[in-house]
C-alpha cells in the first residue's frame, strides 16, 4: 500500500458530496495533475509537492486543526457550525449555498418571532441555536442527520433550518423560506503549525498563487476589436484594462486593433458602450489564469 510522503503538503477535500466535483475541477484548473476515483483514499500530484486526502466533510476541520493535514477545502457552513481552530486563507467562489429557516407553504408562519417554542429540525444545531438565541426566540431543536426537508411531512417538526443552493428541494417538499441565516461557499483553510513551518509556508504560498490566478481569471474577459483611430481617446476611458490597453495599427488606414481586459461584472455594459462609440468586429475570449 502506498504511503504518504512526509515532504509533501497535505490537502484534505470532501470524498463524496456537494463540493467534491467542483473541488476536483478547481484543483485541475489550477494546473494540478493527479488521479481521483471514488475508492481512492489519497492521491499524489505529479507536478507539485501536494498529496490530496479524500475525507468526510465533517472530519476535515478536525484533521486541519490537529495538524494532520496542512490544508482543507470545506464549506463555510462548517466553520460557522463547528468553529474549529483553523485559519481561513481564501474564498474559492464555488459551492454557493445559504442556511435558511423554512416552513410548510400552507403554514401561517411569516416571521421568526412567531416560531417561539416550536420544534425545529436541523443538521446544524449550533448555527440554528446561536441564531434563535440572538433573536431571543426560544425553540426546541431536533437534530437530524439525513434529509431535513422531509421533517414537516413526517410530523417531526413544523420548521426546518437547512442548507439550500437552488431551492428546488424546498419546492418539491412544499416548503417556503421565511429567513436566511447566512451565505456560504467553499473556502481554503489551514492551521498555525503549517503557517509557521518554513517549508510548508513556501509551498502554501505557491499553491495560493495558482488558486488566486484561477479566481482572478474568472472575473475578467479578454476582448479584441477594430476601431477608427480617431475614437481612441473615448475607447481608453471605456476599457482601461489592467494597466493599459494594447493598440496596433491595421492595414486599413485610420483604423487600429485594440486588445484589453474587461471585468466580468461590467462586461455587457462595456460591450454596449464600445459599439455605440464605433468599435466593430469585437471578439471576446475567456481567460484561463491571471497572475497579478
């Protein structure tokens, strides 16, 4: 049986669950080459000193806080629920969901204050308990490990506190949201021991550079266009790029080719403005990575 290499960073990820596929895709988009299949316990990267351990998501914070592994990728919901002694290094911008309070559609509950002394089913008793305590609403929490959304149908509780992403499961079970407690996404965590060690610290920084390059690229689009040279002053105001746009002369007199980078959140607004001032033949390309 292959053993772990003591000279490699150790990263724990979810073995099989909500974050697994997106985590594996993110790691591969960061240029890490490794094998993964369902029964594998760990995998060694071929092009980086990193070993990936596949664990139950609830176990990952404990492995990280104890220093058994250097890094972990988990949902923020586990940080809120378990409050482990770990440090968050990076939000990874996938695995988005929310912890919510929901009730049956036909119920008369419309706000939190009306839930006083109600039974509430949840897989997140600590998060739910703190929330209702802050609201000064006493409730009877019933911890459920499985499908929380069926609790009202089974008569276990009239209210649930659960994670939702699309909300489709709530709809299928005739439930409605009356309050959001918090938002969550996948995060990268570590421990003090790994941050203090010079060797681990160096490799963590290199890994973070890869991760941040992928995350930065998602926020931008690369655009190429042709435009009359006389409108360049107006174009520069619309698309300044990361530092400045690249401009090249074209064979057609009085025309130039312009290359730049545009933020995703203002992308369509920028495209409309470019067309309006006279830019043409606009090409838009995805960016794989940006190292800033």
